[in-house]
């Protein structure tokens, strides 16, 4: 069964997703490739239902599974590209000069940092940050490896992040100045 983009957005609103965010989620490919006709954009109802059925990440799971912190990447990106390229599809982030330097020092000192990427609150990718290199204008490249078993707590889940910044750093000891990321571009 197919549903229109409007109906898909209405269904997604039942989990608290605003219409604009639902449009971004659909455009990013979370419900698969749509069927475009001259009068409508249609999605498979089952794919929408799969999104609706995703369990919400329990707040306590963050610190139980990742007691030394977690990097949460919250950008709208093409999910099909992530599926094709995996961790190499993660582009540079604007961390800022100081935040990037502190994050790099923290990883050097404390080891890899779990990384979770979400699109409109839906978990789409996991990894571990093993290094951070700086680029121009406060942008940084995160060097990622495959996630450890901790990622099973988030795979196929939804993290209702709401509106906000491009990235957040949760619970990393010693990196107190990097609690919340800068606005995305």
C-alpha cells in the first residue's frame, strides 16, 4: 500500500514529529525511495510503519552502554549515501577551534569515543571516534572505526532529539567546555 507524503507526515506526527521535520526525514530517504507521479509523491506504508515502530532510546542506556560519553551527530543527510558509503560518508563538522582541540585531546587521553548519527531523531549510523583533525574555519574531520557492541542499544532506534544544534557531546569527563555543539550550516 502506498501513502502520500502528506499522509506519511501525518503518521509521523503521531510520534511528535513536526511536519517540517517529517518532510526532512522523508527527503533524507528514511522511508526509502518514493514513487513520484505527476500529482503526488508516494511512500510505502510499511516503511512509514517501520519508522513509527522504532523504540525510543532510553536515557539511562546512554550512560549504561557508554559510561565515558557519546558523540551525537544530528545532521540531516542522505541516508542512501550513508548506507552506500558507511562511516566514510560522514563529512567534516564545525566543532569550533577549542571544542575540536579539546575533543582530540580527550580521545588521545581517554581512548575512542562512541559516535551515533541521527537523522531527524532516527539512528542511522554508529562508530567510534579514534582521532580528530582540524581543517579550515573551525571544521574538523572525525576519524571513525566500526562501533563496538554498545551500538546494539541504539541500532534501529529513535532518539527524539527535537530542534537544536548539529552535534552534542554527552557525558565525556574532562571535556566540560564541549557539552553542546555549534549551530549547523
